C-alpha cells in the first residue's frame, strides 16, 4: 500500500511566487535559463540551474556549481524568499491548459515504496542523469523539485480535492507559457489524516514523468538510511516530494519523430517499402493528424500521408508490441530506415506534441530532416498496464503537459 505523509513545505510568500517559480531544470538549457532569469535574483533557476551564476560555458556538473546551489538555497531562505511552514501539510496543486484543469495532491512519498516497486516505473533511467540529481539532492539536503505521479482514480480523494479547491487558493497565476497554476494548503487535521489513510489503501503509485528525479530522490533517502546507525524509518529523509494526480485527470500527448535521411531510398522506394506493413494513403498538403491507434501521420516534403498498420503486423495481447511507438520503431525506423537504437542514433530526433505537427512540417521543409512521423498518443491505461506487467516502454513514448512548475513547494530531508 502507498505510504505517504504530509510535510512542512518550504514555499515562497504569495506576493513573490511568480518571481520564484520556474520551469523544471530538464526542459531548458543553461542559456535559456539564464535568459528567463535575467534581472530576477529570486528565480529558482539560481538553485536548480546554478551554472547561470557563472560565465557562459561553465560545466554544470562541476563541484563549484553544486556548491552554488546550496549557497543560493540558503540565501533564498535568509532573504525570506523561501519560508518553511510551521506545520505538516498536504497541498493541492492544479494546472490549467487549453481549458482543461488537472488536480494533484502534493505528498511526501516513501523511499521504501520505490525500492520495493510499489512506486512503478515505465521507463529506463540513465545512471549519469541519476547521479547528477542525486548530487543536487544530497548537497541541498532537500527535494527542490517535485516528481509527477499518477494513481488509480479514488472517490474519497476526489471528494477531498473538490472540497479543498472550493476555497481560495494560496497561489493562483498564469505562467509566461500561458498555463495556469493554482495551489491550496490542506490545513484541516481530519482532512490530512483522511488523505494519509486513503493513500494507504492504494496498492501502487505510478511515475508519470520524472523517472530520473524519482530515482535520485529515493536513492539518496536510501543512502541516508544506511548511513544512520540509529535509523528508525520515520525520519524525513525516508520521504521525497511528489505531486500525485488521479489517472483520469491526466492526458498524455503525442511524442513524434523526425529522421535526417531515407537510408539511401528515394521517396518512391520508401513509400513502396511501407506498403508491405501499412496501408498508405496520400492526404495532400494540409496537416494530417493520426485518427486513432495504429494510424500514423507521415510527412515528406510537401505531402502528408496516412499509414495504417495492416492486420497481423502487431500483437494486441502484448502490452509493448501493441504500442504504436513499437510498431513504428520496428517496421519503419528499424526495418526500412536502419535505425536500431533510438537513444543513441544521431539520424533521429524527437518532437513533443506540444509543438504541434506544424513543427514536423517545418523541420522537413527546411531541409534539416527528410521525413517526419506523428503517432497517436499513448493512454494512461496503457502506461499503467505496462508498469503493472513489469515491462518498460520504448524510449520517447510519453509526453506530459503541462509540466509541474518548480518552486511552489520544497521538501527538506531533515525537519
């Protein structure tokens, strides 16, 4: 059962929340962070991307950069830009995009639940990326940024969310990207107890986004447990910061592919090769969006095509084999274009659906890429089924939007 607890959040005063809050560390590079924080000493980028306080080109993994994160974190607290609550709370965090709002509960999730796979993952992690975030958690002794979880829909927790969000939010603002962010404090002791008790009935939590941050936070907590000869299990380091959303609130958007060349084939030869496994239909110059599972949108210079996987070319009973990312990776990228490793092959790039299919067209028409492939998005049910089966999704399968805003609340590993 999912073991969660409330915690004494470290948060910005409401009048400066928009100055402090930032995008997550891994969705922008150092130069973009430097530009976004220009003239704003309160920006969380000074803690999560502290290389911006050095000359451009500074190695973001150097010891001085990690030390700068700690210096800045301490300064934010000394300056009153981050203040710790004097009581343990849960919090409700909602995000609005395109008129749709999703509501999550901010929790301290349990390290042992991750180590014992009660927190389920659907992606592989890279050790170098884990180690970077582990250093950041260790040296700050805090989870500066939350991870993004889903849980099976629960009527009691849904009712609590509705009750709490009927009140006035502590934070309520629209970020520069147009997404709305709304944040409530759960202060009532009975409601706090009810949240803890209800999560204890939920068998599994699922990582939606932030696999590396989740691994890093849990591994640091596990390290601290092993290093403490008086470890009891209730210490704050046994928990890490997460926002958990009911699965039905979340929408996965498409994650598309662009390829630099056709592996020596002409366009005609490439289209002919596709006919073996797909029904190919030319759709003209107007953008064509995949109509459903096993239907793909292909763009070649000046023309869109519909590709529908032929019967028998995939296994509906295989949770991985049925995925459109698997079908396209095997039958198009591997068998025709000779791309075998999506993680390392330099001929392929990936475009989050938030950019729209027009971005695929632009990259092909510019001559940078030879073709683009748009996929129908994975469902939350598929994600959870794969995690339950112990399988791992292929790389670059899911894209969640909006991303969690960082800096609304921080969790310290020592109370």
